[in-house]
C-alpha cells in the first residue's frame, strides 16, 4: 500500500525583533539582531486538514509585546478551511505561542505527549524559568478538552495518518514533538521549537529556553535523520520560511506552500 501524499503549509501570524543572545546559547557578540516569526502549520490531503499548533491571540501578543499580524484561527477560516472540518490537531508543545486559541476548536481532537501535560501541570511550574513560556489559561483549556474526551496522549513516536508520523524530541520542553510529513517532494520535517531557526541546527547552538540541552542536541540529529535533506527541514520561527517557499492563496494571509520551494 502506497504512502499517502500530503500538502504542507506554514502561515505566519506574528513577529518580534530579538537579539542574538536571545536565540543562541553560544551566541557571537557580533551577530546582528534578527526577527523571530510565529507560525501555525496545516497539512491537507483530499478533503482532510490536519492542524499543527494553534498560535496565540491578541491579548497574549499585547502581554508579551509581540507584533500581532492576524489571528491564526481567523486566517484559517479566511483561507477556506472550516474549523468544524479540522478533526485532529497536533500540539507540538504547550507553550503560549503553540497552544493558544484551543477553545475555538471545539470539534478537534488534540494530540500531545503525555510528558508535556505532566510537565506543564507539575511541580516544575513553580519556577519562573520553567513556566514563563506557558500560559496557565491555555493549559487549563487543554485540561478541559481532556475532561471532554478530546485529548489523545502519546508516549514517544506514533503515526497519526499514513504519511504523517510524530516523534518525541524533548529538549526545549519535556514533551516537545516534531512532525514528519510525506509530500510530493519527499519527507519534510516540521521541527517546531526543536530548532527555532535553521541556524540553531546548523551551528548546533541550542535555543536558550531549554529544559535539557543534551536532548535538544540529539533532537537536531533526529531531525536530520527524518528529513530527506537539509532543505526538507522547516524551522519553527525562522523568517527564512517565507523567503524559501512559494506564497499561495490570499497574500494578506502570508501562507506558503512547503512543497513548493522557490
């Protein structure tokens, strides 16, 4: 039986300017400041759409001083995707910029690592170093979804659909997972925050928000193993994503096709 082929898309919804030492543990003091972009991703095959992460909202952007470009959930709808048709959503990890807006997806089932929920609701959240990238309200929404029977907890790697596999990497958080997708140009990897920028991976320079640096470094190796080539790796926050791939649909939504490199 042949593997299912998926289209993969990234949609930018926010941005912020950051200094080099905020993005690389081993930063060079001569490195220039750079933008950090915020994305959600979605996968399409036939009539099915799988969402990967849910972004944050205007209130979170104001609280954290991010430039909010557009609501990712409204943008999905504006692109022609009906929210009621999104039956499965992968949450790569539960940080505020990846797991907000879940209350608007009442018809979806969320997929995350059990160790991520345990971490986000456990004793380590007493420490600001661990908790500052989480929003307690987002975590409570996931808890409510669980009480409604709409959360699937996973331990390690799993196949969500033919042509879509999800892999635990940890590092950035206890339960960070990445997504491998079979497309017309081969296997791509949505690295999410396993590699914020392509340079994090290339330089083996971990991002400073990290629970286990060794796991993050091993995650770089796994990403390279799963992707068909370095050009098949999609970093989680890299502005290069919009420069490397073809824009599709309404230009105002800033959606690029990850199966159509420029």
